[in-house]
C-alpha cells in the first residue's frame, strides 16, 4: 500500500520548515553564549528538518522502501548525540557558564516551536509507520529537552555554573539515543512485515 494520508505531506513540510528556521536562531545564540545544550539542540533542529524533508519525499513510497528509510533515519537521530560530545569536550577546555537569560529565552522559543510541531504531528503519527513515528518522537523529545534548557538557564542565573547546561546536554543526547532505538525497532518490524 502506498501511503497518501490527506494533509500529511503539508504537515510534514511545515514541520521541516519550522525546524530549519529555528535551527538558525538556536545555533546563532548557542555560538554567541557558549551553550552546550543549545548547540546540541540546534543540531537536533537541523536533524529534525532533514528527517521531515525525507519523510515528505518518501510518503508515496511502498511500505518496504519506507521501512528501509526508517532504519536509515534511526541513524540520523544519533547526530545530536555526536554533536553534543564534541561541544562537551570544548566546554571542558573553556569552562565558562553560558549567559542565563538568552539561554532560557531561546529555550522558551524552542519549546514553542517543538510543541507546535508535536501538536501537528500527533494527529498523523500513526500514518506512515516508522517515518512519521520518528518525526513525532523527535518533536516530543525536543519539547522535553527545551523544558530542561529553560530550567538550566534559571539555575545558571541563580548560581552561575557550566553544570546545568552540561546535564541538560547529556539528557538531550540520551533521549536521541532512545528515539533512535525505537525508530530502528519499528522500521525493522515494518520491513519484516512488508517482506512477508
């Protein structure tokens, strides 16, 4: 069966463009204030844009081809974890706490974007199998991560330290590893069913 749920392509494209736009915002702020968690989250926004553009392209494909792409996308979900390790290494070379106010405000903006994306994707997360499941899980995880970024900013404002930012960065990396595992499992099962 070739999937073509009404409005699904429009939703996925809108989510991709929202993620791409906020990647630019978050990356610029992360670079300016030296935030590990914002940098990891900005890379996650870029990854979400790429995933949703792949979904947009693949929605008309047959189930077996979509399942294969789902397996590839599980690897893409690992990109923010790799980016986090690199920025974490750099943070320990220059252990300066990020500016708390821009950290929290940028996290709040990211939360708004991710909640909007999760809301849009929630209505169609059961269409498209592992592809739309990957997009929904990513948006959901990102909203949770953004709450952590806001909290890190508030804690850093009260007691300047690199640790709240680093701890949230670790949590973001862990959530992406778990999402990658879930998408891989769903895609593998779909691939098996499509071959039956």
